[in-house]
C-alpha cells in the first residue's frame, strides 16, 4: 500500500491555492478532534491591494493569525490558519491582502460556504446548521450574503410577461407580494406587503436590473384593485389579465352560498353535495351525474347555480376573444336574471373586470405559474415551521423559486 504523499497538493486544490501561497503543514488535534492546516505567503511576491486591486509589494504580515473554517476532513472539522501579508499602497494606505480561499470579512472558506448553500437549498436552516456544526447566526449571514449577491446581479432584460401573486407570511393580515417571470417560470422579486406600492417598487427594481417597464406586455394577477392600479401606473403598455382560477373561485364561492341558504341550517344538510358541486360536469362519472340530477331536483336553486359555473367553463373553451365575448355576455345576462342575490353580486364584479377577464384570450396567460410557486413557498414555510422575519422568508423564496446559482463554487457538477 502506498503512502498518502500528495496531501498538500490535494488540499491546495480544494481551497484554490496557488503561488505565491503555499501550505506549510497540517496536523490533527486528537484532543479536540480537529484538523488544522497552516498556510503561508511568499515574502518577496507582489499582492493585489484589497481596495483598488493594483499589485503592490508586501509590506509585512498582519499581527494576529486568522482562522477559517473549511470542509470536514474524514468527518473531523478542518481549520485554515494564516497570517496574511499586508501591502503599502500609495493611494489606499496599508491594507491586508484578501485570502484567495475566502471572501472578505468571512471566517469560512468559499468551499465551505458553497456546501452550506447547497444544504440550505434542500433543508431548513436549523437542520443545515446542525449538519455543518456552526451557529444559526453564522449560517444566516452566509445565506443572506450569497442570496443578496446573486439577486442584485440578476439580469431582468427581456422580461415581458409577469405574474403577480400574494402569499401569507405570518398569521393575520401579513402578506408578501411575489412577482414571477412567466417565460422563465421563476421568481424575480419579493416585496413586503401587498398593494400598488409593491408593484411600483418592483418597477424600479426592473429598470435597475436591465429590464424596461415599457416592454412588459401582459401581467397576470387576481382581482385586487391595488394590483390593477399599480399595473396601470407602472406598466403603460401592459394588459392586465385576471387569472381564470380567481374568476372560477368567485363563481364557486357564490354557488356554495346559494347551496347553504337553500339547504337549511342543520349541519348534515349544509354539507349535502358540497364536494360533488366542486367537480366540473365534463369530469363527472355516470354515478356522479345521477347524483347531481337528483340534487338539482331536490334543490333547484343550487342546480341553477351549478349550471352557471359550467357556463363559465364554456367561456374558457372559446377559441378567440370575439367568441368569448358572446359567451360572457350570455352568462352575465343569466346571472342578472337568476333571482339569486349572490349571483347578482358576481355579475357586477365580472362586469367591472370584463376587459381584464377577456384579455386572457389574447395570449392565454394565466397565474398558474404563480400558484405553483406559491405552493412551493408554503411547503418551505411549513418545513421551516415559519419565519420570524421578512428577510428570512424572502431568502427562502429566492432559494427555492428563483433558479439562481447561489453557491459561490460549483459542487458535484
């Protein structure tokens, strides 16, 4: 069996070490169970100034030895030790050279931070912290640094189709606005709160990152008046599109209210047919059709409300906006003449947003991407058992839904 002779070369490669830096020695601390690697710098070499980047002669070494945490070696914690050289720059003064294996002001190597980012993409912060054997604060600082770095450098040029949705942050009226690029199917911005101000704040972000508010053609959202006003104010050439899911949800809510009013007050009666009415007619089995027919005979108002929901589905089967407009007008007329108060309220709401609803047929844009992203966000929130701060919640959303490469070094490629 050959002896392990090229440890220094292997370790130098793992931390990106090259001349004029070199590994002096490595030792294993049996008492504390840790590996310590000592690095030195050539005294006669030149080093880049940490402020301006110009090569300067070495002046001296920093007074105290610095220590960086590195990836484990055979499951033992590993630490890099070095007294970094200092340069005397005519413009910047005396500066400590930034170590090539770590970012400025960090006490972890880039390889360690890459592994940490890989873990937090898959695990809650607390679980990742325990695996890495570092403090919650240290891991949070690593997470925030690389998330902010990649998000700030993200290029939003060419973004022309957007989806805006809200998602709950904490209990009560605590929400964040999540904005997604429909073409790339990823989150491009997260704003604290929900309203026109959040849409306006994103418009500034879009312009700063190479995009243009004038290039945005369509924006999918719900029926929020605040979102619609923000879109009209910030994206002059964009057509707001109310997602079909929210229109269907409005119709289903009114139908359920009719059902509860007609079926009476007893608990057993109020649940009669509730799940059956949620099934589209074209997806029903023969047995479900028979039950629906019997339910409509027993409760005629509920039966009429159900058929109105099916009429809404017919609208979205139309081939173009002209055909959809005819079907939409027929549905509105039916809702108004239905003598069902919940349906009359729905008719007023649909008429108010007629233009935005029919805009769907221009490019078949929906908020399905935003709803799918929202489900991932809520799953991540449950896995982490909630977030105390908006910043932590924002980082989690970017990690799981932005498709950005957060690790500073590619691992396991």
